[in-house]
């Protein structure tokens, strides 16, 4: 089937699942209720975006990805993540329990697929590639999984932001996979994009017309944000890490570890800045607050639509910059140092906005 056919079929499955799941969301308590702290939306909103995305994802992988240990491991791990997310959306699980299950999933991912972060290339400027011993590689991989899951969860604060930011990442990775003739992972990014678009339509268009709304508004929920975060780090590992045999044979990877940072630059930068900011104030890194970029932009007077446009443009700019440097043949150390410079500028700019609000 053509790429367009794959996208449209997955799109249809995901959209159909939204229609079928919406009536049951309230019955099973899978809704987001407004409160006086951080949730100011009107009414109970179904948290089915992640489940609908999962439905399209499973169907797409079953039809268009050749079964092997890697794809089966991904399906098992993503299924555990979705189960955890649904339980969290319904029961509001403790952060420690979520982190424990996410760590178990990361370990299962490494053991089942045989892929983990062991090759950092020349991003630190060494003449030869930096390779990690297996134990350290597993530890770094587990930390990366936790970081990606929580980075994408943290930006889910205004309508469309998580969906568009993750779509930017998936499309960017798809371009680089296609350039490297990695059709399996390229099709996976296409499937993910097709599964994500129906959620974006329902999330952004739902409830626009209060009297005659034709589309019910839905949220992604922790189910979706955790599934997206896990899938992103899975694909980044697939794109940047050669197999053990390929490492000795100078196997070409789809993109470098330094380039990978640019593909998730906005969620990564915002998470790192917020965690450091909380630590400096003596607060728990896991305690929710209103210091994320989307909160700050809204406090500066922008509408939600304007904030979404600005941050989405920033996210796309970062990804395009990373792709441009990669295809132009920039050295990995240059790509990495440029990323650090962008992170520094980002932090300074956000702190400047915070000072204006003080």
C-alpha cells in the first residue's frame, strides 16, 4: 500500500475509535474534570485521545510492519504504557508508581529488542565515537525513557500543544528515516502521524460551537502523553544506535545523537528548565506548577491560540534546524554545541519573561 494509503487507513481507525469510545468515557470515569488549581476548561472532557491513538497504532503495525522481536517488544511495552496511562487517568496514580512502571518498561524494551543507548558518536568532540559499556548504556536508556515520557507529559497544558509538538517530532524523524532508506521506522512514524491527526482535530475543533458542536472535544490524557514520550525515545534509539554487529562494521545510522536532541528540543528544554527552576526554589521536580512556557506566555497576555502558534513555530524551528545541520554534513560536535547555545538562549529568554511578570 502507498504511504498515503497507510496514513488514511490509520487515520480512519483512530477517528472511528474516538467516535466509539466517547460515549463510554464518562461511564468509566475516563474524563478530565475542571478544578480551581490548574484545569479551567468547561465540563468533563473525555480522556480518550491516547487510547484512540493506540488503536490506530496497533492496527497500523499489525498491517504494515513485518513482525519481529523489535516490533513485538514495542507493542508489548506500549501496551503496558497505555494500561498505566488509563489507570492514571481514572485513579490518579502516585508519581512513584508511575516512575516504577516506566522504569520496568524501559528495562523490558532493552531486553526484548536488544537496542539501548550505547553509541553517542562524536558529539563530545572526540576523534572516535563515544561508546558506553552495556550496564551504563542500560542506565542511560532508562533515564532517557523517563525523561522523554515526562517531557512530553509536561507540555500537555493547552489545546493542541502536545499533539503538534509530537507531530513535528514524528515527521522530522520520518524524513531522516526515509533519507536513510529505513522504511520500517519511516512507516512507523507515518502510522503514528496518522493516528495522531484525528485527536488533534477533535482537540482543537471540538466544542467550538457551543450550541451546535458537531465534534466532541477530547483530551490526550496521561495515556497519550506517556505513549508519545515512550514512542519518541524508542524511535530515537532506533535512529541513532547501530546494532552491536553494525558498530564494528561502521553501520550507518539514520541520524546522530546530537541531531536527535534537536528533534525533541522544545519538550526537552522546557522540562530541563522547569526541573532546575523547581529545584532552586526547593520544590519537588515532580510537583506540578505553572512555570512551563505555555503558562508564562499566557500570563504575558497571549490568547491560547497565539501561544499555541508561537510555541509550535518554535518547536518546528528547532526540528528544522537539526535536520538542516544533519543533511548539510555539520560535525556532530558542532550540532551539539549549537544545541547547548540554543538551550542557553531559550532559558535566558524565558527567565526574562518571568521577570516581567514578577
